[in-house]
C-alpha cells in the first residue's frame, strides 16, 4: 500500500494524543480480545433508533476493537443492517452516540463519515453498473483525493498525480480481491461473485480503518464462501478492522474473533464464537423456544 | 498497467469482448477500430476532420448544403446547438440530472451580452463583446448555482419540473421587465471584434461564415475542457451520481457539491452559447428563448446518446440541420423532422451514438501501453 494512504489514516482532525502503541497488524488470533484490553475503534453507546412507532434499535451498545473481525448476527429483521446504517450515517440515531476513534459522528454527512474511515458494502449489490470495474474502485479511491474542478479542467500536476495514484491503487485492490482481469469490464457484466468482490475492493479503496461487510457471502456456494473467508482474513491482516454481517453460521464462526447477537433491535449476547454457539439466548433466538419452556 | 500476460484467459476475454462488440453494433466497432489505429494516424484523421469542418461553408458539399437557406448560417445554428448540447450533456448525460429549463441559461448569457454590450440597453455601458462574454459566463454560472442550490436536493421528475419552471421564469422576467427591453427586446448588441485589412468588420451579418468559425473554435475549446473533466475525479463522481447517488455518497463522493458543479458548468456553457447567439443576432427578444428550445436541447442530447460527447454533438447537428435541409417541404418539414426523430428513437433508443461502455476502449489502450512499455 502506498505510504500516502497510510499517512492519511492518521487522525488529523481529532486530538493527537491517542497514545496508541505502534499498530501491530491484527490481534493475535490466539488471545481473546476483550473490550477492556483492546482499543475501541468504533463505539455504539446506548443507540436507539425509532421510525415512528417502530423501534429498530433499542439501546444497543457495542464496541468494535482495532484489528478484530467482529461478527454481527441475528435473525431476519433483528436490526443488523439498521445498525450498519447508523454507523455509516445513513440514519441518525434517535438517541445515543456513535463514536469513531473517540470522535462523535454527530450530524456529519455520509461522505464525510466515509472519509473519516468507515467504508461499507451493500447487502444487495450497489455498484455503478455502467462504469468499469476499475472506475468503480477509482471512485472509492477518489475519497482520498482533493483535485478541484479547476485542477481537473486544466490537468494540473496534482490531478495527474492523483489520477495515477488512484489508478495504481485501484488496480492493486482489484488484484488483492482477485478480479484484476475484469478491470476493464463494465461492472454489470461481471459475474455475481466478482461483483461482490468488486464492492469490497471499492470500499477498501476509500482507505478506511473500519470495513463493514453486509452479507458478503449471500448467494455464494460453499467453495466461494471459503474463498471469501480467506479474503476477509487477508483483509484483516492488511490492518483493517472488519465488521461482518452474515447469516451463514459456519462462515461467521470460522472467521470472526468476536460476535455480537441482535434480536428485535436489542443486543442479546456478545462474546467469542464458541461461547455464542452454546449461548441459550442465542439458540432460543434462532430456533425459537418451545411453548412449555417459555 | 502491465497486467496482460496473454494467457488463455486473456484470449477468452478478448473473444467475449468481440462478441459484445457485435451486439453493440456499428458505433462501437468503429470506435474499437478507431482506437486500434496507430496514434499518428488518429491524429491525422482528426486533423483532416477539423479541416473539413472549417472548410464546410466554403466547399458547400452538394448533398449536405441547404438549397433554401444560407448554408453558412445553418452551420452556425448547428454549431450553436452543438455547443448547447455539450453543456446540457454535462448535466443530463454525465450527472444524470434532467434539466428541462436549459434555455434559461442560454437566455441569461444572451441577455448579459445585450445589457452590458448594447448602448441602447438600460445600463447603456456599451462594453465590447469580448468583455461581455466573461460577464455572461459568470452570470449564467451564478444563475446555475442559484437554481441548483435549493433544488438539487430534489431528484428525477421533481427536478425536471423545477427546472422547467426556471426556464419560463427567465423568459417571463425578460418579457415583463423594461430594464431588459420587455417584449420588444434589445437592439444594438455588439459583434465580436476584428477588422479585415480593407476596414470592414470580420464579424457582420454579411459574413456569417466568420461566426461559424468562431463557434467551431469555441466548441473545440469547450470539448477539450469537458473531456478533461470527464476523465477525472469530477467526471467519475458525476457518473457515479448518475448510476447510484446513495452509493456514491457512501463511497465518499460529496454528491451535492458535484451536482452543483455539474449545474454550474452546464449553465456556463449554456451562457457562452447564448452570448455567441446574441453577438451574431445583434438583437434579441424573449421570443428567442421559448420553452420549445429547452425541449429541442434535451431532444438533441437524448437523440444523440446522452453521455457521449460525439453523440450529443451529432444529435444537435441533426436537430438544427434537418428542418433547414427540408425547408423545401414547406409546412411538412416539421412533420418530417418529427417522423425522423421517432424513427431514430425506435431503432436506436439509446441514441445515435450510445454512451460509451469503455470496456473495449480501455482494453485496447491497455494493450497499447503494454506494447509501448
């Protein structure tokens, strides 16, 4: 990765004294990562979101720690995607706070939040269909660029430099997710699996610290799923923190460091994958509780 | 970019692209072939085209020329239309914002030149044409920002209706404002400067060709600028907004700002064409800025192929030129014109020269780079 992006990731606008140790890339998978030990990258603090009479999120608090892969699971309609939308500024929470690296997201606009370092993919793929794969990723890379309209009009040096950088970075990312040979094809002509990968590349191009993947394995067959698990681990090893919404339990259990379970907009469990697997509340949420036991 | 290493997969891709090409029809296969030509050949080809374009009013090609009206002034009108279409294409074709009041910016440009340039206007400053043009561009850009600021939060049909209203407001303001000459209009608008050796003006009613050449030159400059924008962060942002505005915003594109830029740049180009128009006519009144022109402008963009520069220019030329070519049919010419539009839209709903899908283009370029390296 070019140094330029690494440099941009420094929190320029927040207070400088976040005295974190030199970022060793990714936590050791052997050590359990607890909220107390690791540094929280994103915090949801008692977030409630109501649409009219419907409470979509009900006092959800959770932390995403730097360098981990956090799984967000729950039955359909539990509020997982809504949770995403609150983190990426699509919705403003009715009450409660979302903090990224200790800074409140507040009323920041969506593109500003992306530039702050949170990027996402979409549950139902939302690429720019008529643009090529490369251009799609370059749009993401542009989030780190500052060429003005005048600069582009006159092809000033910064424009040329940023174009070159953006293109190189986009190609690098396409290679990273394994679809570089599709670079020049229109996104809509890509096979389904490649479109999913392209979305990931586009999100990574914005230079985030937190990458939110919304059901990236939806519609995948088992071998594609295991390839995706490898990719997610690879992404984490690059120093990204990953938030993963996923339905496929094998995938979630296989790849995540920690899991948060939502049901009806409330957090019902949080912990290591093996604990979640045996947690009675989670089992009840997924399988239902027999009438006589309730 | 040195990605190609010519494996079987590469060849398969090429074959697939070839297949895609055939389906997309002649426009794209010509494009592919064009880009496959060596660079000097392409430059020579372009140069030849430019020379032919400049010489058109002198050659008066037998079939193309208009028997019933002055070919030079038809060419000027077509060039003006093309310039307008290039500007509107930024708004509609690239950023995907449907603007039905584009004639409003054209009018702002023309009236700016009239008010600042004519000694008979309310200001009576009588500035030369060359001074008026930057004023016209600035004012129409400002009009674009003023219109866009509050309305660009609207989408699709709603935006179309608001812009439709804007075009009419500009015209009605001109009709009802004495400062703008009301319905009678403004006379004595200056022509572009320049004298021949014998002391006569280069730009005069007697010499329409000069206006055509000026308009053509302006088109080349504007196309150069717009192409630069298209192949930059700005152009990509516009395309992304057109494709999926929400996704664009979540990928870090400040969508509102770029939509406003699209509006402002489109308006500036519209104003520029308006100032050319005023400089040629020497006289304007509100009847030159009727709603039907907005519709024809949009028709030019859609007919030619929204998003493709060459396409919209072609569309504009067709729309400006056909009615003049068929003037011999007298009252039937508009009917023939309408019929021609319908036929084109049935057989090429995506426009005469559809919006690029740069797949093949880029593929060819990649190979070029690989070969050159």
